């Protein structure tokens, strides 16, 4: 792909190495201080979290699982 940047992140929870390729202009906006949801409006939330924290999708599912009604 043209004008892309590949982010390689290691999950701080399990150590899984993940890669995501994003538009370089969007990535530069994020690095310059733009909120991640504004810099990458078309990326799913789990991909933005990967960029932001490095947390892999499996750990995100485990940590951010919806609460049961009994837990609320």
C-alpha cells in the first residue's frame, strides 16, 4: 500500500506481537496530538486500542467484556 505506516505493538498483558497498517497522514495526526478517534475515524475501536495501548484483541475482549446485568 502507498502512504501507509505499519505499527508493531507488543501486548503488555500477554506479550503477543500485533501489526496494523494505517494511513501515514492519519498516524502523523495522532502523533502530533490529535485524539485517536479523530485521527482514525474509520478504524474499529479495537484497532485504535491496539495502536493506543498495544493491548491485543484477545486481551481487550477479556478486559473489556460487557458486564452481566447481575454485575452492574
